[in-house]
C-alpha cells in the first residue's frame, strides 16, 4: 500500500488554501477597492480589510486596491454576500476534507499498530509505509486547521460589513427613512465652506429603498403579530397564521428587492391597504 491517497488529500488541502488566498485577493481588489473608489468612509468597509487579511491577501495589495466603484449600497452588499457564500463553500469543502483526512490518519496508524504487532516478514516495510501515510495525513490536517481558522475569521468579518456600513452612515439612512433626500452627488457634501463646481452629469438621488424596507420589516411584522419561524435559503420566515407567511431576505441577494416587494404586497393585502401605504410606513419610520 502506498501513500497516493493521502498525498491526494494533501494536494487538495493545498488547493483549497490557494482558493482562499484568491478569494482574499478578490475581496481586496474588487469589493474593498470598489468601496474605496466609490468614496466610502474607511470605517464603512473596515471589516473587508480583516477578511482579506485573514484569507492571506498581501497588505500592500489591500491598501493599494482600487477597483470600479460600486454603483450603490445594494451592489456593494451583494458583492459582500457573494464573497461570504464563496467563503462558506470553501469552509464546507475544507471540513469534508478534514473528515476524510482524519479517517485516513486513523487507518494509517491502525495499520502501523497491526504491522508492529504482526512480526511478519514484511512487517518493517508495512510499518514504514503506514508511518509515511500518517505523516502525510498530519500535514494535510495541519493545512486544513489553519484554513479553518482563516475562513472562520473571514466569514465573521464579512458578516460584519453590512452593520459597519449602516453604523457609519446611520444619519444618512435616518434622513432617507424620514423622507429626506441626499444631494444628487453625495460628494457635494464636503465639510468645506468654500464653493465647489458641480459636474455636468448628475446621478439620480440615492433612495436606498431596499435597505430601508428590509431593515424596517422585522420590527413592523413583530409589532403586528407576526412570528419569526426560522430561515429558508438564508431568508427569514415570518408567519401570521398557518396560511400566511412572508420571506424577509438579507441584503445582497440577487432577488432581495423582489422578495421585499412581495412581502409588502402580502402585508398590504392582509391589512386591506395599498402597498404604497405600507411602503410609506416602512420607509418613513411611521410603522405602527
């Protein structure tokens, strides 16, 4: 018996570690760099620095990263959610491989004990082979243990990104929830009293409607008698009775806006109101 199987486990462990590094560099170059290019306050994307570092991205790469600017907060959070999904996929793959490596290690050391106890003609060769297999398994498990630690930290930092954005721009979100508007170009607000020229092309006002609605829905539903019934495919399930339920997704999913609209429509139908009235309550902070 040779160590080819165990060597394949080690090779796969190193491949997963390399994929984690690629993910970290992608977070730095695309998500963090895009946030920087969009002009976000560093506090709003600070968790991404921790995630990229945890995955092995080079500090110079991180601090020099500049990418295409995220067009909106929703696009930014969607990119973060995608990165978290990728990290979780790696975490699951690494865990499965660690289970295989542990089983192979147990088998190798079991074979070693049998060889030493047999005293047969080939006992020395069998024992040597078992020792090699065990050592290769230990190396694979060491790589996976470090990868597990890095991925756990990276996932935690990615999960912290939406809160960091919301806390940094809390006043802005409060303004919009109350019906206020941001300037056409958010950078018009410089903190400088001197006049500054405006660019010829102006972007549309940032309503941030999806984030506002999703942030307000849980409180609204709880106050109106709905009960949280766990999650389904990352979306939170809220149920009023056995026949009526809505999904409240996290920010960043491709269909978060659509699911939010469906939830508003279901609430409006139940309350015999217009969806616009429910939406006004949610976005204006007037939920009763």
